[in-house]
C-alpha cells in the first residue's frame, strides 16, 4: 500500500515546478514592504528652537512628498526624492548644501512623518531660519 503523504507530495511537485502553486504573500503593513515613499512635512515658526509646544507661533506650512514616482505638493519633488534616496530616507544623514546659511534669527522647526526607503520616519529638527533649513537638508526642506 502506498503512503498517502508520498502521493500528495508527488502531486504537489509538478505544480511547484510549473508555477501553479499560489505565491507566498508578505504582510504589507510595514514600511519595508511598501514601495516608494510618502511624507508629510510641517514647518513651524518658533520663538526659540526648543521642543516646547508653547514656543510655536502660528499655523505651520505643510507640504507632502511622494517618491517613486515623485509627486505631492512639495515644490521640487524630484530633487527632494533624489536627496532622500541617496541617504536611504534617513533625514539625519542629509548633507548640507554648499549654499550659505545666512546669520539672522527667525527660527523654524521642521517635522517630517511618514515612510520611505524601507522604514517609518518621525524626524524633528530646529533651524535658525528657513534658508538654513533648506541648506542643511540638501534642499528637502526648501518649501518655506
């Protein structure tokens, strides 16, 4: 008498060889499984560069950025996506541009949230002014 498991295995082999078996699916809830990138950026005017909510003045400027393909309300999505792709979406690794950062005090805080290039993002940084925010983020925060 033949073993029923052997018969089932023999029947499954041709299906696997010819691609007839159902493909394995991954859980797409994680950032690593999602293609592209999707971010929301907020730029707040500050009285001081701190993490204190009482120092924020007025409503923030808000833009969105989508990558792969580039889009959203960001004024230069292709350039911003290219800069983020170079650093694997790690905002703290964005290089400083060669443009000068003017020495005047009009502080802003930039918040970036979303996912991209394999991971979730929650980034917050204070800058002395909007021009410096742009220069110190390889242009990613050039929307002020």
